[in-house]
């Protein structure tokens, strides 16, 4: 017995004690009918080979460890960014439990969202009654200013019509006639969470903008898109716009929603895009998206109403931010202020100070398509090579854009974009064409364990590190944070690889 | 005492006021106050959730893939349908296991058929066949496959049973299990447990051609322990110390071999009654194997359970049970001596799933704490009956609690600790209440067994006596 209340052993150390280790061995030997260890070792080695990679890349049907989620997650995320808005997902209830858990595990914050809890009878007769009762209950209990409806795949497969259902529910008095209930169909079997974000945002735009006369003003609408760093990034964007002297309305502002204080009060609602601002946003001169592949329909809708639109690819780094600011400047006629020029100079200064440690390092990265473009460009600015860039929810068009990006820099030579692939593909890539570092979300830790490639956590979800969502990853400041994150890992690895006493510790330098 | 009951009833009545009348009538049946001597908790359960209320419940898929089947480590569990369900449940439940992931074990991986529109329109059976071929090629050491149906499967009329049979034959009789656990079935996770149990009966037990006979008189199976944070391990060690031979773990750190061998055991010992009573009853009926419920939370219940289990065996085992209890007495005493003074008299409100809304009460009481409210996410009437043996007079009971109700009950009763899940955690912490996740052990554990109790005690102390709660109220 090793347990000791003075120094409690939990799962980290308890199961390494001899009595448990012996127990595990006996369980395996006597009851599990395991494959012989030689066989296991043989297969381990085989999965590292080019032969395995070829088979792996021949997969047509099976997906293993994808880096994407489904539409309604993005829809719920987008809806949460509006003033006192309760996301309402029409369909099976388990989905909502999953979205809430998923977002809460990343942000370490509550996620409020309701379901219409459809079951077998609704599958047969449709979910109209669930909508009627659900809206009435949610409205009575949680007193939202707006309920934003999206759908699970169940409701989509049976073909429930949200527009008709919501009208019907209003007629039945579930919510007042004038109460805002925007909606979006968000089938999980089309696209990914970024598609759902786009659909939900477009649904909200349509709800507030359709059929109204537009009288253009100088305000700029800004969309961050689905982003695990929204708290930091949206605040950073607001700051940049303020520095530029541009009036901006953030469409779906989740920055306060996912950053409420612990002070004795639970705020189900906090911050968010004011509904009155959302209404006004029709008159804005332009809508600017930080993530092109995350917002095509929303931008198209804004353009169709006469707004100018600009789309960026998660501008992190020097030139991407330069382009972002110059295009904003062109759009608004406002000059880039000294303060931002100074920040730019500080970023370039930091890059110059550290670049020799990054230069020539090879990276693999995966995540949402725009984030991959932004990070790849920044890596090349740092003299690093983004060798494998994988996006499960990236498409052909993204691949072409990535290839153009690689072609724009000598550091892009030999780099490859992988649309529609998953992390089991990435595993083969890392074994057959090893790189120095991997950038990705929490699930990348399995790749780090299997292939030994050190993981730099940038992406969504990040479940096993805390609070990084509070720091921006876009703009010059964001680039600074990303740079530091990358450097910290590089230096940690350097120390880890040089600390063998009397063997390699001559390089265990105090100054780097 | 009765004033307690009156007070609790008043709180319930006040909370119910928020609802539209139709919903109020439904919800009031799920809220009650336990009164001493009553045969149940006075609440209805296992009923459809009212739409729009922010239920904490999940779905049948969660019950099958997430709970029952998912932890079987040497099989590949396909989340069959769109990508989301498998993604959100990917490795999130901390079902620990020993194995080479991706080679001979697959627990922390997400295999999905990633349905696209064309699969919905034309059906997914051919894709499923191809997926199984690809699994066989790329993961040759897998010992079997399960098909965990997501909502669309049952709606588009796919025949996953036919595909499974065909492929099993093709793969030389490999275990391939189609599971009809579509998320819209039933009212919660619970039906998913039942469906999953039934598939083990139909596709594992009933497919066995030969009955193995190399058992011993001391063979048992641990049923309904998912090895969260290593719970089944810190339980198994006690059973082995007692001289029992644990043939199988259902299903934490479990293997298909263990499932298949269970019909040879002498006794099934059942921790999570809710999720695995079905298969236990089946084995009793078909193979004559008795089953016994046990509770390995906290020393009082552990000792009681060890004796109860030993009661099914000879004197050697009974004596061994006493030896085990004695062996751990010093640890138990030291744990209580250290933590009880820091926790004495503290109150707890629980809302969890499975067995925990009752099972953990004893562990809290061993530390001098009182559970003043409890409820089940997906319990049935038999759970609430069993709960009467645990709760005290005046305990407030809330079935399938809504976010709103839970918040209001906590505000009214002001417990020293709220113990529930990830969706609730941050709500109550914002309100300034110490909180522990009691599904995932808040990434700690194990909590089962004597080794686990020391961790449980430490964790409750660190939650309740954490300096952060003194700072929540701003001085300004």
C-alpha cells in the first residue's frame, strides 16, 4: 500500500507503484488475450513507414482524428456573441450538451444554450411542438433579448422548416411577435463548425437587415469568425480600430461572454454585439472578415446589400497585418497612426532579436483554413518552413491559395497543403517527413507522444492549457504572442536536449 | 426536521413560478423533498425533458459510445454519422487504459464516418463497408468493431446490421457490433446504456460458439466501472487482495476477451447499477450468475461492500475481506483525521448521473459532510428508491434539473460545495461556490477504493478551503 494522506498519490503517481504495475501485468497476461509484444512492436514500426503512409493516404471512407467539428457548434458560438442572446438548437438534446461542454472545456467559462429536446415522436411527426414549447420555456426562464435558432442533423434530416416553425410559435404566443428570433439551418453533414458560424451570422444579418432601406455611413463592421482566441482577438481588434480612429461594430462579439468575472454573480449574459448596433450595422460602409473561409455567405450577403467587403486570412505576422491595416486605411481614408507603426517596429525588432533560433526550422501545422494561412505566412517571415499544412475543413480553393502563398517565399519551397486530411494522415507525414515542431490544438499531444514532434498549442480546442484564449493571436500584438509561444517551445526543447550532465551540457547555455 | 421540509417545499414552489403553466405542471413532478420513512424520493423520473429548459442530459449515443462501449480498448468504435458527436466525446471521459494507442488500443481516438450530404441522400451502408475494410487494413490488431449510430442513421433507413454481419463473415468471424443508439432515442443517455447492454448480449454472448471452462470458484467481474481516473484499478486491487479473481472489467480498461469470458464468472459485482443492470440481469437469467451491487466510495461503504461481496464466497474470502478492511484502516483513519476537521459540517449539493447521486453520499459523510440536495440526470424510479437508503430527512431532490432550477436551489440553500459537471462548474464558481466535477473527478482521481478515498478527501478539502473563495467578493 503506497497511499498516504500526508502526501496523497493521485493517478499521476499512484498507478506507478509496484502493486499496481504488477496488477496491470497480470490483468494483461491472464485476461486480455493480448497480441504478442513482438507483433505489437512490428505494427508500431510499420505505421511509421512510407508503405503505411501510402495506404493511409488511400483512405476514402474512414476519418480518424479529424481537426474539425460540426456546424451547430459554430452557430452556437456565433449566436453567443450578441447582447443577451440565448442560442437555441432545434433537434436532439445531446448535441447541446456536447457544444456546451466543448466550449466550456476550452474557455473555462459557462456556455448557455438550450435544446428543443426532440425525441422519437418528433422524428416521426416533426418538431413543431418542441419549437413552440421550447421557445416559450426559454423565454420565460432565461429572459433573453434574442433567441438565435440553429439545427442539429436530426432536425435537418427530417426536414423541419425553421421559418415556418418560428412563425407558428409566435402565433401560438411562445414569444412576443416582435421578439427577435433569427435562425439558420446548420446541417452537421455539410461543411464544419466554420460553416455553421457563417450560416448563423448570415441568419442574424438577414433578420436585422432584410427588407430595410440602407443609408451608408462610415462605420465598419468587423467579423472575427470562429476562433478559440476570440476573447483576446476581439479586444485587440477593437483596440486597433480605436487607434485608427475608425467606428467599428463587431458582429458577434464574444469577448466578454467568454470572460466573465468571479465575483459572486453568474452572468448568463454579458457584453455581446448590441442588438441596436446590429440593426445599425446595415448602414455600415463595409463588412470586414478576419477569416475568409469562415464567412463567405455572410460577406456575400453584405455585398449584395451594397456594403463593401474585405476578407483576410487570420492576419498574424508583419505583412499580413500590414495588408490588413493598409486596406482598412484605404477603405476608410484614415491613416495608420504612429502608435501602430511603433507596434509594428517593435514586432520586427522582436523578430530580428530571435530569428536565428527559428530560421530554417521545419514546422507542421493543422487547423481551420484561415488560421493555417495566417500562421504559415508568419512562419515564413520568421525564416521557418511550414512543411506540412493540414486543414480537415480546407477545400481545393484553400489548397490553391496555400500553394500561391508557398510560392511567394523561398521558405515555402517543398511545403505542402493538405485539404480534407485528418490527424492520422498527419501522423504518417510526421513519421515519413519529420519536422522540428508541430502547431495545433490539444489533440496534437497524441502526435507529439507518438512521433516525438514537440507541440506548440495554437488552435481550437485547447483543453489542457489554461487562459491562452485571453491573449490575441492576430495583428502585430498577436504576432508577438505567437512568436513568444514558438520561441518558448524552441528554447525549452533546446534545454531539454542539452542537459545531459558531462555529455551534452556544454551547450546548456545560460544565454540564448 | 419538518420545518426543513416545509422550507424546502417553499423553495421548490418559488422556483416553479418561473415556468409557463404547462411546464410547471411537468416540472413539479420532478422536484421533491425526501421525508424519512418514505419508500421513494417523491419525484418522477426517466421522462422526456421539457424543450428549451437547459437540461444537463445527453443522448443515447453518449450512453452507448461515451459510456458503455467506448472504454473497450481493443475494439474500434466508429461514430457513425456526422463528425460532431465523435469529436465532442473524443477522449473526454478519462476512461484510463493501458495499451499502445493506434496499434493495439484505440480508446483515445476518434473514428468517424464523417457523413456528408451524399451519405444522407444515398445512404451510408457502402461507406460503412469501406470504412471497415480500411480499419482492417490500417489497424490490423483491432479485436473488433462497433458501429455507434448517430441520429441520421435511424432516420435514413441504413441497414448497419446487414453490413456488420457481412463484414464479420468476411473478416473470419470478427466481432462487429451494430448499435442503434441514435441520439433521438429515449429521453437521455439511459436508453443508450440499455441498447449497448443488449448489443453485448446479442453480438458478443450469443455469437460465442464454445463455452470456456477454465474458471475458478473465485471468478468475478467488475460491472459498471468505467475506470475514470483509474477507479476500476483502485477497486480491482481490493478484490484481488481479498482473493477474488477479476476476470473482466466492464468496461473501463476492458477488452473484448474480458466481455466474452464473463458468462463463466461466479459473481457479477455491479457498481453503476443504472448503466449495466441490464446485462447483469441477463447473465443471471441465462447463465445463473448472481449479481450484487456495491459501493466503493468512502471507507464505510467500502467495508460494507467488501463484506457483502465476500458473503457470496467461502470463509477464506470472508476472512480475507476482514484482513483487507484491517489493512487499510490506518490509511482511512489518517485520512479522516487529516481532512475531517477541515470539512466537518460542510454541506454539499450534488447533481450527477448514474450511481453517484447516491453512492458518493457515504464518502462525504465519512468526512463529516452533509448532502442537502441531490438529483439524477437520467435516473429511473429504482434509482430514487435506492437513494432513500442514503439521504437524510429534508434533502431536496431534483430530477433532470434545469440550469435555472439548479442555480436557484443553490442560491436558496447556500451549500459549501456544489458537485456536478463541466456545464455547471463555471456557473457556480462565478457565484462564489466551491465546485468539484463529479463526472470526471475534475481531472483528478481515482475516487474508488481506499486509495481513492484519500484523493477524494484531499480534493474536497482543496475545493472548499481554497483561498480563492475568500477573494470573490470585491472590497469596493
